[in-house]
C-alpha cells in the first residue's frame, strides 16, 4: 500500500511538472499562453506561490485517484499509454466542470487568445499528464 502511495506521489509530481513544461513551451508553438498556477492564485486572491502549490497538489490528488480508482476501471486495457490518455481525458473533463463551478462562485481571470486553441492545448496538456502518471503508476503484480 505504501509503495502505491509513494509511486502515485512521485507520478503526480512528475506528471504535473511535465504538463507544466509543455504549457510553458506551447506559446512558442503558436498556442495561447496557459498558466494554471497564476489562474488559481488570481481566482482565490493568493500569492503565486500558493497557486503553484495548489497546482502540484491537484496533480498529486489526480495521480492518487489514478492509482486507487482508475487502474481498476481500466484494468482490461493492457497498454499503459492508452490508459494514461483515457485518464488524461477524464481529468480534462473533470477540470472543465470544476472551472465552470468555480467560475460561478468567484471571478475568473480574463482569457487571452483563441478559445479553441486554448481548449486543444488544455486537452494536450492533460493527456500528457495522464500518460506520464500511467507510466509511473502501474498495476502491482
């Protein structure tokens, strides 16, 4: 059990770091600027460092959900990359629902750029996150 927690913790940190690097590189590839830590801190009125901590905590929580829930749901799929992509899409959908709920409760920062490109970039980032987590968190034999 502890090994699963440690693996999910590491997978969540690395998955979030990889996703964040992709988001930082995305504007160089013509995608809109996306900065979840800044958005979180701005929405809640906290310093940016708190936004960064929240961003990584959310990634760790999702990795734990993958380790303790999604692995059982996706056990018929043997390919870890496919499992991760499916998980990443689920995380993306959940994130969109949560952002809509949060947007009703508190002011959202203004979005800059094409909404379609932003959505595509967000899907790409979450799928990359999911695949990275799936490569670290595997079923225990």
